[in-house]
C-alpha cells in the first residue's frame, strides 16, 4: 500500500517552503490593498496603438493636477489601469480631458470604479467576519457530523488547520505577486479565498468521512494505518474530481482569459490545488500526529512511527 503518512513530515516541510517566503515579504513589505478596501478610484483606458504613453508620463499628468498617490499598470491591447485616490465626477472628467488633450483624443474608457473610504472599511470588516464565521461553521458542522467518532472535535480543528494552510499559501502567493508583479488585494481576492476555503473543506470532509467509515470496518487496525488506508481509497477521487471540474478550466482562464481576471484565476488555480493537497497531505496527517501525540518526541531525537 502507498505509504503517504510515513512521509508526512516531508509534506509539512514542503508546505513551509511554500508559505514562509511570502510571509517574509508580507512582514517586511506588506500587501498593497486595492480601492475595495482603502477607498479610491480605478480607471482602465485604452489608447490608440501609436499613442500609448509610458506609466511615468501618466503619473506626471496626474501629479500636475494635484493627484500624487497614483499607480499605473500596463496591460495588453494598449490599455493602462490607473489607480488613484477617490475621484468625484468632476475630477474624473478633468482627468479624462487632460489625458485626451495631452496623450490621445480617441482614448476609450473601459472601466471606472470608485469606492469611498467608508465603503472600503465596511468591506474590510465584512471580510474578517465572513472568514471567521466560515471557520466557526466548519468546526460546528464537523463536530456534529462526526459526533459518533472518538475525539470528533479534533476533526473540525484539523479541517480548520488545513484551511489555514491553504489561506497562508494564497497569502504567500499574493505577497510574492504584489512584490514582483504589482498585484493588489481586492474584492476578487476575498472571493477567491472564500472559494478556496469551501473547496478545502469539501475535500477534507471526504477524507475524514472515509476514516469514519473505516473505523467501523477495520477495528483492529492501528489509527495511523487506518488513516493511510482511507487516504489511499479517496486519493484517485480527489485528484480526478479536482482536475476535471476546476483546474483545467482555471488553467485555460489563466492562459487565454482576459487580463482583468488573470490574477483572480491564478489565485483560484493554486488555491484549489492546495485545497486538494491539504486534505490529503496536511489535514489527515495532523490528525495522526495529534492521535500519536508525536510532539512529545520532536525534541528527543526519536523518529515518529510510520505505517
């Protein structure tokens, strides 16, 4: 039988390699928040091919108008995404007139979004509340559904730890993207995180439910062997279902989708992949570590038992 749990500390180490670089960047440089959270305006405009300005030129035009906190990102199709402080209708008209007069009289407005600071704070608060309520709901549901299994609360806590793992991987990725590619945390990022949490819980419950079923069938097996057997039984289902239902679709969106959704699609692609990974290689192994109380031997030079 494939001995997945025997290599659990290797999987733990791999997860740390995925998480720590992003957390390092997050600690020292932070993650830039989009206008959804901070308040501000986003303007997406398309120029004629021969008149596309450099980002520095656009920033200079905005600075001349008294707007100093300006970020400009180039995209495909001769488009620029401009992020700035909150612009009312009068200021937006002034900005567009300046761009038409100094750069391209035929520029096309693709998108204009404005969020006031009050709305930005509300979005931030609701984001924290939504994640907290989701985590609490998962613990309560698993505790109730697995009430006939010994130490049922452990299953819920392990599921939350797997979710936390997935969220940390996504945060690490967005921190790296913000540092090197100019990404920002916006409302779509929150949507991606909540979606990742949902898929992670789904896969984790599938594995845990098989452990519960096998607990009644293979009563004489030690817990680690039973969990490893349950993982192997659900391995093909978890991988095939994830690949067929979401990963291929998201990969196509990343490769050939629009620029506006590319960052969101990439976050979902990696996040959902981590959701499947954590249900197999993180949640169930943590359950075994907890059952064996292996932390008592971590600093004694004694290797944990393997199946």
